[in-house]
C-alpha cells in the first residue's frame, strides 16, 4: 500500500471514530444512573450543528482566538498519526518520535491556554492557569511511563517501543496511565465535562467563550486526544503487536472500548476530587508509573 | 571592527555600516570554518605582555562566533531606534562605543589561544558589558545592578586568574591547546567551573544575572543573555576538551544543569517584571545546555558512546537556539517597555491591538523557548532527550543519571510552557489594565527589523534542522577529540521532514479557519458565565496565574506577600501585593556579607587613634612573641 493511501486511511479512521468514545462514556453513565441517555452518536450531531453555526467573538479577542483551536487540533491529529495501531504498525516511524508525540500534545496545550487568555475573562484565566500547572505533574507521569517502555523494549521509536512488561509491572503501569488519561482528558475525578459553570473547573472552563466551528474543532480534538490516550494505554500494557494483523486490531478496538467503559464507570461511581487533592492524585499516578520503571530496571540487570 | 569603534562616537550612520560589515565578515569566516575548511591559525611576530599573539579560529570558536555575529548585528540595528541619539544625546554615543568594544572583545575571547591574552580579552569584555549595563546610570537601581554585576564578574575573573596562572605554572607556558595527557591538571577544572559558571549564570552562581539583565537597556539585555553568558559556556566547552577531566566532573555539571533548569524556571514563574522573568529563563536554558554538556563529559569517561554525541550536539545547538530566541524575547520586551514605559506585567494587557508585530514576533519566540515543534527550541531539546533516552535504553552506567535528568527536563519544559502562557496572556492578550497599556504604539521599523532577523533565525533552525547537522557534527567531533568519522547518519533528518509538514498544516488550517469565518463572526462582550460588565481589573493577573506553581516551590522561592484583606461587613480599601525575591542573594550572600562587615566593624574598634593604647598593643605583642619564642625553643 503506498504511503499516502496508508496515511489517508489512518487519518479517516482517527477522525471518524474518535467522536464515538465520548458517546460511549455518556451511554455508560446513563445506564449506571438508570437513564436512557443521549444517543451514542450525539457528538457527531453536535459537531455537525456547531460547524454550520456562526461565531460570537469577544470584543477583546485577536485573530489568534480562531487560529489557536485550528493549531491545537492539527497538533493533536499529528500526534495521533505518529501512534502505531497494534499489528498495523505506524505509517512512519523514526527514533525519538515518541518525544515528538509528547511535544505535539504540549503545543496543543499551549494553544488552548493561549485561546483562554484571549478573552480577558477571570474564569478562563483560572482554567488556563490550572491546566498548565497540573500538566506539569501529568507530564512527569507520561515521561516516566515512556521511559519504562524505553528501558523495557530497548527502543526509542514508537513502532517498536510497545513491548509490555510482564505481570505486575504492566498492571502498575496500567493504573498509572489510566490516572493520567483521566487527568489529561478532563474526566472525573479531575474535572467534570458536564458542567461549565463551576469555579472548580480546569479544562472545560477554558473554552467558555468559544463558539461555532472553533468550538467544534476543540471538541473533536478532545475526542481524538482521548482515543490517543486509550490506544497508548492499551498498547503499553497488552502484547498486541505480536498477534496477527486483524486479530490484533480487533483486540486493540476491544481494549479501547473496555477503557472507555471503565472511564464511564469511574465517572458514575466517584465524585469530583476536592481541588487541593488533584496534585496528590496526579503524584500517585506518577508513582504508579515510577515503580514499573524501577521494576524493569532491576528485573534484567 | 576597529573602524566601527572609531566611528561610534561621531557618526552613527557609519558606525552601523562598519558594525554590520565587520559582523558579516566574521559570519562568513565562521561559516566557512563550520562548513569544513581547516581551522584558521595566526601567529604574530608582535608580543603583548611578553607573549606572542596567537589566534585560532577552530570549529568550537566558529560555532560561538556565528551566534555573536547574528545577535550583535540584530542588536546594532535595533538600538538605532531603541536608544537613539535624539533621546539620549550623552549615552547613545557611549552605547555605540561600548557595543563595538563588547563585540570586539568577545570575538577576541573566542579566538585567543594564549592564556594571558584570553584573560585580557575576558576582562575587557566584562568591563564593556558593565558600561553597557549602566548606560542609564541616573537610575539608582541600574547603578546597584551594575555594581552587583561588576562584583560577581570580578569574582569569576579572579577564579580564572588563578586557573590560568596555575595552568601556566604547571605547563610552563601561557599557550593553550589540548593537554589531556597531563593527568595532574585535572583538579584545575573545578576552578574553571567556578569562574566560567559565574559568567554563565549557573544556579546558585546566578545572583548577578536577574538584576543586571532587567536594568540594562533591552538590546544590551539581549546580547548579555543571548551571547555574553554563553562565553561562560564557551569556556567550559573549551577547557573540558583541552584539559583532562576529573571523574566526577560530568556528574557535577549534570547536577548543576538540572538545578539551574528547574529552579531557574521556578523563579521565573514568580516574577512580575517582564525582563527579570526573561533573565531567570536564561538560568533555565543554561541548565539545559549544561545537562547536554555534562552527559557528553560522562560519555567521554565511558569511551565516547553514541549517546554522548547526541547529548553534546543538543547542548551545543541549544547555545545557538537560546541565543536566538532569548535575544528576540528581550528585544520584544524592549519594544513593550519603549511603548508602555513599564516592565511591570500587571500594568499591561491587550497590547496585541496596538503592537501586532511585536506581539506576533514575541509569541514566536515564546513558542520556541517552550521547546514546542516546529521551532528551533524543540530541535535542541529533542537531541538532548535522545542522548538521555539512548543512555537509558542501553542501560549504561550513566542511565542512573539519565532517567532523572530526562524527567527533570520534562518538568522544565512544562513549567516553561506555563510561564510563557502567562507572559503572552498577561502582556499581549485580554484588555488593557492601565492607561499606559491603552496608549501603547507599535515600535518603528528599525526595532522590528532587529526582531525579524532573530525570528528568521529561529524559523530557519526549526524548519531546516537537517542542514545544520553536518556543522553540528563537526563541532561535536572536534570536542570529542575524534576526527571526522564517516557514516554518522543525519539524526535531524526526520525532524527536517516533520517540522516543515507540521508548519504547512498549521499555516493551511489556520488560514482556512480565518478565511472560512471571515463573514460569520459577530463581536460581543466576553461572555464569562454571564457577567454583563467585566472590567479589565477582573482579569487573571501574572501573580494569580502562577500561584499554584509558586506555592509548590515556596520552599525556595520564599515569596513575600503583603495582604490587606477585606474585613467587616462594609470592607474598606483592600490590597494584595506579592514579590519573589532573589533567594540566594538575599538569604545567603547578603547575610554572609553582613556578618563579614560586622566582624570588620568589631575589629575597627581597636583602631581609634589613641597612642597610649597602641603602645599597649605593641608591648602585649612583644610579650606574646617573647613567650612564644621561649616556648618553642625549648
């Protein structure tokens, strides 16, 4: 298959499937609460509606307010394209591409926080400050998890990096990465994606003043980022790349579904954390990633 | 260059022509050496101070010289509009004179291969920098910053005097060159580390740096931060390849680098003064450079494995990159200062409307310094990371250090991102907080040109890193003391593809978004959960934005908060005021200095001018001596 067809196919897969995940989470939450809930495809409808709408801009906003969501979306999608998909591998890969992935996500964070500062709103400034502060702790966890995989597999390219640890190490890493997934994708217990009107918000409050197509880009980008973290987690923990192509891709899809359901269950069964506890939980996430690192280190030397 | 020195006082127009010509010539020479022609050496018949003049432009010198030329030229163009003859009739001429002197002496530092002449050039570089920092010496804050710089700088020079004298005494000649075969020279590296470390602004030797960079005119801050502190790095790079190294040297340098990187950015987050904040980021970036250099030293100790080359290349490239984007940021801060008259971030806001050029160029620099793709900061940080990851992957002995260093580097990157979102957001976005921000005007073409040159440099390194790799490899191999080895792959090639692609995608999508929404936008007051009349004072301020992180680092930042909180049912006027002091200076150096002064004061009570008491001292001393003599002769 020529490279460009491969890339286009992957792009379509990412862009079209990603909005499914928030729908699944909402459905799980509705089941647990005994409600019928919104349809699984709700986010698709929302995106289509937002795309047709016009935009209300703050009088203070610069053109950067419209450009920033576009850049953030590009960065997240670019990061997603770097990630291999189980047996299908990556479209292209080179040594050190995992760092590019992490910094693409950082670029997206810079743009979102920049957009929040555009409107001169106290709420959004607060959200941006919290986002960039807690991201410091999340980044420590991510880099530790990546270092664990690097030490375990002896490779620094994403395509050959996912060589899961045996047993307990993988379990610890799964918990650590799951905590970071919840934090980075603004889910309960870190953040509540359902309400925008709380002083306790982190990520959701940054997009208060966005509307129309830029908001659609932000929502879609968030869905892609959620899928990216799910796929990363699944591959870091399960030995998927050793299976035959079709089975491994099916297994990947199944595990992503499982993670999504887990996110929905966590969201239904726990409350949002008190604001001061957020750094503590993130630190615990980091420790869950640090122990497997020590484990792999000691295990083989 | 000499001609520009002469022309500086009288003819500003000729001065700029001569300066630019000299910078271009030096640039071409340096670029030629970097592109592979053999190093240039020149021995003169003349002697200075009894020593023959010996100059050498090899790969390492050329690498630093290239940066000096770019920043020197950009600063010269900028200062014609920033510090013009009309506004500063007395100091503008001096500024041009010392600017030329500074460029010349830094060029000499880079090319001297004789210890005595190196020291002479070093001293004249330090002095011309002092005169540039204190150009505006009517302001007492500037004078005290200048004193602090001069004091710290001379402490460093003193260490270097000791270093070169000891070197000359042990080798029998002032001439410098590779002397790795004499193992007894290894301990001298510690003195060099102290002397060059003060100049580079390594934590905790950075005490002079924030106030000097904040108080100097902005083009001077740019060259001080972009190039002058890199002279310290040059010294370390130079003497770590010429001298035999103690075994622990690499580890100490890595430790200092990690401390500088994390604490530098933590201190930066606590600042409210735009230029002080940028100055602390210099400490951070020096830390990143030292992490790269330190791992290269460890690698040298382990027999030059591949990861050492990567870390070194990253550290070296960060020298260029930091020079480019930090100078750009300082020039941008200067443009803001020029138009608003304040360095206090909490008095700014909404400047993008009045200053779109400055805002865009400053943001470019901010993205670059955060190490985000597709700009240059990411390229060098990526190389350093790759060195560290390779060391960890191969489970080499250095991996014990590589893993924590990689984690701390990630922390540094995330903190820098937080800091620059704060800077851009508070300074350029939102609503104007005061009248001086409302009345801001865009800077003129000269200042924009100076910034544009540096921004173009950032873009060039970011978008075409693969072209830089051969030169970088040459410098790194010169440092590792191996000749050109064929077959080293171009490690920057993947980024050379990924970065332009990302830049294209961003440009295309950004432009498409703007074009699509052109007719579909309606302006309204910020919604903000339904507040109908938001005021500019309700915006998040610099202090509140950084509040969470400064609370984590309160153990070292020791922020001083004076709060006048509202009380009672009808509260009167209330205020809150926070300030992050320079902890090392105010909690270590000043108390120590005060103690010395107190001891000196106590000793002075014995000297009061009464002859009778002096006679008693004499008698007492005689008695003590006599007793001592009697005791010891028995």
